[in-house]
C-alpha cells in the first residue's frame, strides 16, 4: 500500500480504519477523505524533526494546500504559524480565532482591501512582494497609526528542478524581489525609511514537490549573503529568515520522498554555520510546509460510471469526477495511484485510463494504470489527494464540488458538505 493508513481488510479497502465502500455508499461520490491520524503523524514528525530539535524556529502551515475551518482549528491548537495568501484564507483563519500574530500573509498581487484587512486584524508578518505593495501598505498602516511588521519576499535565482508551473525561485519568477543590487537596494532603503512598516527579514520559496535539498541549500547561502550585506550596508539586522516549503510527498510507488529531517537538518546546519562564518547572529528560521503536511492524508473516491473499450487502442474507465475535483493531472501532468476499493484484494490484470467527466479531452485523471477487471459501480480510490485538490476545485460544467469527510481511527465526520445545484446558482441575478 502507498501509505501506512491504507489497508486491505478482506478485499475491502480501508483508510484510517474506515471502510471506503461504506463511506461511498453513505455520502455519495466523488468524495474527499482526509485522515486526521495521518495529519497528526506529520505534526509529530514536524515537532520531533524540527521544532523541538532547534532553538528559535517556527513552522507555518501553508494553508493553500488544504484549508478548511477544521484544519485551521487543528493548526491553531498545535501552536503552529499559518501561511495565508488571500483575504479569503485570512478571513477563514480569523473565523476560527487563529492568533493573528502567528500569520504570514503572502501573495504577489494583494489588493489594497486585503492589505487593510491584514493590518486591521494585526497579522504578524505581511510578506511584501513588490514596490507597489510596499507603498500601499505604508500608507494604509500610517493612516491607522500602525507600524506593520513585514518580510520581503526575495527571488534567490535558484532553479528547483521541479515542474515549471510550481517552480518559483528563478530570476524571472513573477514572485518576489530580484536580488540584483540595483533593485534590492531601493526596496531596503525605502522600507527602512518608512513610518508605516517595520522590516523584520526575508522570505523565499523556491518550488514545490522537491526530493532534493540542493536548491534550498543554494538559496540559503544566497540569503545569508544578503543578511550580511544588509548589516554592513544599512546596519539592518534581520530577525526572521523564512525559507518556504516545497518538501515532497509520495504520489506513486516509485516516489521515495526523504523524511523532513533530510531537508531541515541540513538547512539548519547550513544556516548555523553560514551565520557564524559571516559573524551574524542567527535569525528565527521559519519553514512553510503545505503539501508535506496533508497530501498523503487525502484519498478521493469515485464511482465508475462507464467502460469504453476501443479495440487495439485503449480502455477508458469513466468516473463521476475529474478536473473539477483534481486539476493537477491536466495542469502539471501529475501522476497518481489508485485501487478499486471494493476489489482491493483482486489481482490487477488490465491496463486502463481513467477519464474525468468534464468536456475536455485533457480531463484524464490517470493514464495507463493496472487495475483488476472493472465494472460499472466499482468504487475507485485515488491516493495522495490531500493537497491542492479541495482548494483547487472548480464548478466547471456546473459540477457541484465534492463533500469532504475527516477520518480518524474508524470514525468519519462530515467536514465540508457536498455542494447542491441550488448552491451553484445562488449568486446569480436572474430578472
Ligand atoms: N510558501 C509559499 C510562499 C508558497 O508559495 C507555497 C506554495 C508554500 C509555502 C507551500 O509549498 P508546498 O510545501 O506545498 O510545496 N498547486 C501546486 C502547488 C503550488 C504551490 C504554491 N506555493 C500543485 O498542486 O502542485
């Protein structure tokens, strides 16, 4: 099995102790399942490998990966920090009473309204991406008699060798401030002279789904040079260095992601030794895992609706979901493993392609997967769907968004109800 929380009990696939066929029957499909036990296991690993192992470090959960009020409550209770990237994510965090001083607000195109909301709520760090934002934030904060703590998002110019659409650290990235001296000088001098903001340090995020720490280590070296130059040139001492997320997870059998400590031990070693070489006192180090916390906690269930054999070509298995609940195959050529939940013990014997239900040739969930003989009504369970699925879902073709259950040791709880057809038209004005 792809992860420790999946289990074949007499031919019936179970996840976190729950019978998937029974859940599909009771709640309908497509159905997102999130294993709270799996998320809690990651939280323990995060604590053991990082938070308890080093002084003056924080972890901010990157909630764009998976955000519900439920998980915000869990992250709040665990004492973690939180990465949000929009007014909507911030609003939800405020709803669960998330302590705002532990929030990092990211984004390359924050609006004035979002900045004002963040200042009013008392967000701990706004991560400023560009000079328009810097100017706007300074005015907003001054108008309120506030001094907003900020970080600058910088672009270390490191290629993280992941899918181009999830690589963010290269020089020409749309994210962050280029480290070119002529550009960055202007930003730092401006911020240090502003009455409405207080510069606390820097942030970078180089990419996602990484199995190798090399790019992070390169970026760390570049960031430490920046800290040393800031101290020398402006007498500015950074309190925070936020090194982003990107830690990879297991989607398919051949993926072997390293444990978190593979990244964080080497990063902390590089930061500690790099700071002492440069005579710097080490800033607080923040990591921002998103996918790593939740991806493997997710399973999506579908019902097989059709089987189409094209002789000499391929066999299509049609299911009742697709790019509306999982955009990742069409957007990033992402690959997945799956099993038939009602035939978990049946030998796999045929290669098929899983077709999503949307009117797009590109809506194919899995290409070339080997499954047991498939029949209409079978329940297909697709694994590692906990990150960037629920949060990236759409209503294309007016498909209602799926319900989401939170599982824990054999019990299932409704966390997000299924959208109704009425929900789909609720915002529309119709004379
Ligand atoms: N911090 C910042 C500033 C980020 O932009 C991101 C992700 C993270 C942390 C968390 O990265 P993670 O640990 O999850 O790799 N939709 C894409 C992934 C986009 C990632 C965007 N930023 C996907 O489904 O693969």
